[in-house]
C-alpha cells in the first residue's frame, strides 16, 4: 500500500515538474542559449592563444619541405611530387588541429543559437494559439451582442454591456414661468468603473495604469467644454492617422488622450481597408448623445467622461 502511494506521489511530482519545465521552456532555452554563446566565445578566445603554436609548427614543416625540395643532393630520392604530397599532408594536419582546437566552441555556439531559435519558435506558436483563442472569443462576443441588439435594441445592449444602474438625479433648471431656479428629478443611469470593458477608459484628471497606480492626465483641463473639444479633435486626428497608416494601435490612441498604455493596447486596434473590410474602417470614441457620461460631462455635472473604443481586434491577424 505504501509502495503504491509512493509511486503515485512520484508520478504526480514528475508530471507537475515536467509541466513546469514545458511551461517555462522558452525562458530556459533562452538563458541556456545566452550562457552557451558567452561560453563558446570564451572557449574560442582561449583556443586562439594556442593558434601561434600550430602556425609555427606548420611554418617549420613547410620550410623543411621546401628546403629538401631545393636540395640537389636528395633530388633523386625526394622529387617535387613528394614535396607536394608532404605539403598536402601538412595542410590537412593543420586543418585537423584547428578543427580540434575550435570545434568545441563552434559546436557549443551552434547549439546555443539553436536553443535561442527553438525558444522563439515555441513563443511564436503560443502567440498564434493565443491569437486564435482571442479571435474566437471576440467573434463569439460580437455575435452575442448583435443578437441582443437585434432582439432588444441598442439601449438594452448598452445597459448590459456597462451594467448600467437606473438612478434619479436632482437637476437645477430655470422655471420658464417664474424665471426662478428650481430642482427637478431626472432619470438616468450610472456606470461603475469596475464594469466597463477592458478597452474603455474614463477621461478624467487622474487615471490608473494596469498596476493600479494613480497618474495625472496631462491632457485634462478643468473646463469641460475644452476637454470635449479636445477629445473630438483627437478622434478626428486618429481617423486621419488610420487612413494614412492603414492601421492604428489602441495604445497610440491612449497616448493621444494622455492615458497610460496597456498590454492589450500593443495588440488590438483598427485597420483601414475599404476594399476588403474586416472592421468598421473608422475609429469611434463612443461619444454618442444619449451616453449618460457624455451628457452629464457636457452639462458640467461630472468631471469624467467614459470613452469606449470600437477596436476591430488583433491587428496582427487582421493585417
């Protein structure tokens, strides 16, 4: 019984260890490759210190052969053909000495480069698999949203997407009859920053990066109308950039708005190809008139505006 448990435990340990090695194989191969390249360079430098001895010995043998060939007293016993054969033997032996001297460093260097290339190949295959998985999820989500819009309309789709909560607001207005200010109840929705999409961002004075650090937005101003004008101008510029470059990454748009870059922003974005459209062929910041965050921002009620970008998906797959 104990033996079976030990075997089972060992199998589990070996399986787990094997998986961890496979998981971290790219890093292991790169580190091994770098160490191997450095070691092969050191070995080659060390071998070079012995090159002089080999060359001196070769030079001495060649001079001896030429001297014997030129000696008239041994002309009958040592012909020019014999000298050529001996020279060939000397050169072959010298080549073998060099091969033996530099062989280990060359082999180690070749294996090290192969290790680095193998690491890159593994990462490339994993990236392809991740891209395929992302494309499948993105396609499924878009199809789901299209079905929701078709059955329930865009308003319900937005409520579900942002987890909007109905709420009543007090708004101060001017009474047309009396000319005095009065407070009226206004129905609206509120959205939590935790419920927005992975690409959406709030344009506000302080924003957060992926590590949760609070960062001052250098593009933000205390004047709502100015900020809104700036956002619309950046949206137009982003579309001009898309038409000119044929592709724009999400991180490029983030930088236009003073927002921190993200890991996903290095991959997703927009492509422009009117002849073979794979996306919207335009960049939209989500500034629609019935967007609560947008309307409240224009009216001066809120100091933050929700921007939801219509990214096409993984640019590397779309290009």
